[in-house]
C-alpha cells in the first residue's frame, strides 16, 4: 500500500514539474513577444551562412565596426560613442 502512495506522490511531483516548466516556457515566449512589439529592431537583418545578423548603418565616411558582447546592444554604443563622431549619426 505504501509503495502505491509513493508512486502517486512521485507522479504528482512529475506532473507539477511539467506544468511549471510549461508555464515558464509560455511566460518567456509572451515576454519576448511583448518586448519585440514595444522595442522593434532598428536596422537591417541579413543572413550569412545560415546565421541571422543584425546591423545598423549610420552617418557617412569610412565605416567603423562596433561589436558588442552578449548582454549588450547597439544602444550602448549609440548613446556613448556615436555622438562623438559628429553630426549625421
């Protein structure tokens, strides 16, 4: 009798874990969709070797390439560096 209770408890824990995981996946999807609506991507996307690359072209003259790491975005450069290169950026 105690073995069947343990199996029911284990099954309940597994079902609860699946429900929580599904909720977290759906919440993440919903937050990402909302973020894309509120802050649309500025710039252009191009596909290179199966990878989707996002770039922003600003100003005139010789190109300068800024690369950011994970967790950063081009807005970090825009507010701190782009303004130092003159008007039109």
